[in-house]
C-alpha cells in the first residue's frame, strides 16, 4: 500500500522552544491516521508543515508524492484542509463560499458553480445554500468548511480538530462524511481532542509529545500497551474519594487516577471481575458510600494519560511548543 503522507525527522523551533524534534510519520493511502497529543505537543505545527503553510527547520516530508517545500505550489492543488475554526465568509451565502473556493482552484465559473451545488447536497446544506452564512448554526458552518476543503476533490485531507465545539449529533454527522470519503479512497490525517473520535475513525494512531512520536499503532494495540482492566467508581464526597483511593491502593497494579471534580476514582487492576468484587468488599468494610462502580477495559483516554502524563485537551491554533 502506497504511503500518501511521509515525514522523516521533521524539526521546528520557535526561539528556544522545540515545537518538533524529529517527527516521523507514514500514512497509507485510503486510511485515517490519528494524531493525538497534549497541548503544545506539535500536532498543529506538523499539520502546518504538511500543508505547506510552514517550512521545517530540518527533516523532509512528502504528501501525495510531492515534497512539501520544493513542490509546495503543485501540492496545494492536491490537498484539502479544515482547521479548528470554520474558515467561511459570513457575508456570503453557502453557495457563494464554495464557488469562491472553486474559482481559487481555477475550476472556472461553470464548474465551480456545479461543484458547489454537488457539495451542498452531499453535506445536506441545500435548503440553506442561498442564505448568508452568518445566520447558520455551528454544525452547519463546520460542514460547509469541510465541503470547502473538498471542492478540488483532493486525494489527501488534513483535519485539525474538525469537530471541536460541535454537539454530539453534528459530530456524528461529520464522522459519517469522513468515513464515506475514506471508503472512496481519500487519505485523512486527523488531529482531535476527542478520544472517542480517534477510536471510531482512525486506522492507526500516533501519540505525540514534545514534538516526537512516543507511541504508534491501532487503537487496540495502544490499549494493549497500557494493559489490564480498570475498576472505576464514583463516591458521594471528597472525604470518601480520599478514603477510597487509600483503601484500594493495595489492589492497584499501576497508578490510580483521581478525578476530584467528578468524585471519580479509576484503578488499574488484575483479576477481572474478581478484582471488582474485592474492591467493593474493601469499600464496604470501610463504610465508604459508592454511588456506582464498574469494570472496564482501557480506553484511549487511559493510553493518553499513561503515555503523556496529561489528560486529553484541545490545542490552540498557535502552538507554543
């Protein structure tokens, strides 16, 4: 299978801060590649280099067989990109926004108009096509932004946190569109703050931190690296949360995670259902009130926390590291 995105040893510095420090990537054609990492890990800097918006200080990268520096002008006609915020003109209608993008790609007036209508129908925006975008909902604007990235029917698509701020229904709708594109052969590089999104869409995932890849594999492979089951429980008070963490510490086979705001405790355990039964017995003996409890497999959130030491969070458009 051909790699449509290749990066080798990418480096980028902002003064004394290394945004990228030897970033390596390989993304096969017709797949979704998820890029996960804490704030400042280098995700957005990577996307900017791969989309020719930024030049690396060292290393090399190719997208669709074209060098991102040497062949930048030709490459821009072969990629699409949708960022964290919808890049649409509020004063134009939906149709006019897409026609304008088509003109920028030199499609010609007739083809640009035809392509705009095709995409408006595909993204279920036909009814609003002739209304100014300033009156559209956030979900509609995001769909229009993604449609704009597809005007030239690019073989490679970069999505930098495409569903940030959307409600669950709008997010699920975009997931369906992305899945349809990939089934049609499009290659997608996706950065996201939603672990469920990466789990659902990505064929392979790279976890990045401090400007380099620290783990790579399928979602299941990354979960297996963390290993074990988790006893997850919530209690009714901060005092009970502290007491539960202290009481269950001997059962843990890794570092527990305490969510004080949600009064929730997660502990890696061995022994499956038996570990849950044992944990509940210990808590009952200490008269700790448990609101709910359960046993679950590791999630990508667990992977993220274990590998980076941070919980997943959104990344600002301009990275500081």
